[in-house]
C-alpha cells in the first residue's frame, strides 16, 4: 500500500458503506428515496461550520471593499462549482468584470470534459494564479472534498506566498488544506451513497457554502435593499420585468411610474429606488449612491452626505 493509498483510506469521503452493499439491486423508487435522504443532512453540516463561514465572509468583504478580487480554485466538481458561482455573481449582483474569478484545473475545457489528471499538478495552480497576477489585496477560496487535491493545495500555497488571504473548503476533518489557509471551512458530510463519488453530498455542501459566501458578502457590500435584488443587471425581458417589480415593491409606486423612473435611470434599479423614496431627481440619486458606496438605504437617508456638501 502506498502513502497515497493510506491517506485516502483515512478520508470519510472515500469510504464505502456496508449497509448499501446491495444498492445495485434496489428499485428505482428506493434509489431516489435513498439519495434524497442522504442529502437531507447537508444543510445541518453546513450550519455546523457557520462560525468559519461567517469569518470567511468578513475576510471576503474586507478585500472586495478595498478593491481586491474573490478568486475560487478547484479541480473537477469543486472547480466547476466555483466557476458557476463566479459566473452568477455578474447577473445577480452586477459585480465588476474580473471582481469574482474562478480557476479550474485543466482550464476551460475541464468544465465540460473530464480532465481529472489536471488535479495532480500543483505547479499548474501556481501558474494559473500568476497569470491573473494574484496579490495581497485578493482572497482565494480553495475547494476540495478530500482536502488534499494537489492542484488546490498548490493554489493555496501560491496565494499565501503572494500575500492574499486564503480560505479553504473541504469535506473532511483536519485536512492538509485546512493547515495551509487563514480560514478553514470543514463541512463533514461523511461517506457518499456511492463510495468516493463526492459530486454527491460533498458537492451539494460545497455549492451551499459557495452560495452562502458570495450571497452574504454581496449583502454586506450593499448589493441588496432588504432582501431585494436591487443590483440585478436587466439584460433580458425576464430581468427587465423583475427590475420593474423590484422598484414597485420597494417604493409602492404604480407599474407606469416605476417604468418611467427606470427609463430615466437607464434601467438602474438602485437609482430609481433612491430617486423615488428620497424624492430627488435621478442625477442626485446617482450622486448619493456614489457617495454611499452603492448602499441604497444609506443613500435614501443621505447618511453618506456631509452637512452642507452639494450632492
């Protein structure tokens, strides 16, 4: 047995479950029920890591507020989940291009084709981070179910050497990744229904953690007003309709009034809301938002405008 064999044998995510040894004989309905039941404990496992996740959000917010970037790095399923979360930040929260980035072992081709051998290349991760010029102002979120994937460990080391803040997400305890990062997040989901298939519970947990990190960070950064998606980028008919409904719900105005102010605001939901609720024109609403770092509630009340300072 090699050192790698011994290491993997100790990981909960790699173990098989004797009680499922006849899984291939089960009925379709039983399989569906078993898979659903197996995932039922994922939210509880994520909640148990709540303190670490909250600490990670605070780090992300601090770096993004200072002009840094949020960078995900993973291989296989974790890498694809990182790409998905980064891509969704743009239409959901209007993040700036390049503000949220995802790196996946093997590059773009690995999104649709299995390139699992790429995960064994820690130097590849260092090269990928060097290519985007990671620096001290950035934060890296490294994702690996096992906590020992070479590409991901290489990314964590390279990020740390650059001075970037580092966060690690894994699905085992006391992992090698956790020892390398500033904020370790260990969501222990246990053995999978199919031994070693960490795209199952572990992947679901990773998706939930990533959703939480990005969403909570964006709320803290003023990307919402209450629980409304006021920084939505209205790039299609559905999103334009949503933008109008958000303005209506936030301000209580009629559909026609919401559409009129949105047109004056060039479709910018935040500007329309501030203009209506503060009873100011669109130009002043834009200035207030700029002064308040895009935070709608503060802009409505003028909390960021110094007394006597023109807006």
